[in-house]
């Protein structure tokens, strides 16, 4: 894990977290069960698992947008009971306000908290951080997909969240832009030390950016295994250990394409140390 000069992030602790949804007909759906996870301050952890396993639900619980049915969630020593600017959330859709310029979109988080006057000077800093100084007065429809996501990233970061939750934020981008944005997220993470939890369906992305990868089971979602990504940064996607770890994770998820291995994926111990 990279140790920046100033760590803004906070530790995150999940203990026995479960979530049950009640349908309109009063039947129940168990989405998450017994999820326990520790994320160190300034760490970047990815959640990987099949669709519908509860990854996004878990982010919503951490954000405080939904209450957990069972278990406990904490940021530092404080329990998570409601939304807070300390926990930023970035979605696949940048959700920029189309009637506001890039600068005004980034300012919107400060406006919502009533602190724009005191912290307006920070807007230029965050525009520089994501490389959008020349596009400050441009409207969202004039931006490429990658630039729009950089603006959304700056809007999330300007509130100085101690934990930034990333829900498949690069999923709608083309592959080349996606890889460049992975580098942008890493650069911002290394410079600010924000604790980050990333939901992704892209195994290469998880290996490329993460300190650790948590593999989740099909619903009800549980954390089946946590893998330490012991590869030095900057990482090469063509490195033999990168490719070997990718193959092992695909087999764990039964996605290797080899029917002979689909029923009993091998252990990851040799590559997770």
C-alpha cells in the first residue's frame, strides 16, 4: 500500500453485516449475510463477485443510505447510522448537473453543505488534481465520458471524505479510457490517502488498482476470500504474476472457461501472500 504524505482516510470496520429486503408481498430476500471486513486508513480494497451478490448494497450500507439488518459498521470509532460527507459515493453514471459548468458542479457539494464561501478557494485545487483546469467553464454535454467521470471524482473528493465508495464508476467507459481513468484514480488516491472501496466486475481493474481484493459469494453475499495483491506499483498488466493472479481469480469465480475446473476452483494461497 502506498503511504502518502498526508492520509485523509479513516479505517473502516464491518462486523457480521447482513441485509434483508422485504418485498411488496411481504416475502423476504436475504441480500447479505455475515459480512466482516477491515479496511485500513488509506487502503484501496476492491469488491468482486457475481451480479446480484450484494456488492452495491454493501456500499449503500457503508454510505449510510440503507440500514443494516444485522451487524455493525464503523468509520474509525464512529458507528455508521446515516449519510455523511465523510463517506463519498461515486456511481457509474457521473450524474453531473447538465445546467451547471464543471466548476459549478464541483462546487455543488460545498453549496449543499453551506461551506462554499469558506472553501471556494479549494475548487481550483481540485480542478488541477483531476486535470480539468482548462474545462472549468465547460458544460457536461461538452465533455468526454472520461472527463465527466473526472469531474464527478473531483466533486466527491472536495468534501474531503475519509472513505470514498466507488460503485463501478468506470463501467460505462471504453476500454482505453477506462485504463487511463484507473491511473487517474490511483494518482488521486496516492496523493490524498483517501480510503477507497471499489465495486468492479473487471478482474484486471481490481488487480491493477487494489491493495486487496475481497471475493464475494452469490446471494446471500458473503466474503469468501480476501486476496493480498502483492505486486509493486506501478503494475504491468502483462506481468506474469499479474496474469497468473487473474487466472486464479477467474477460476475462483468459475469464469475460467474450463468446465473441468468449474466445480472446484483451486486455492489462491500461493499468489495472495
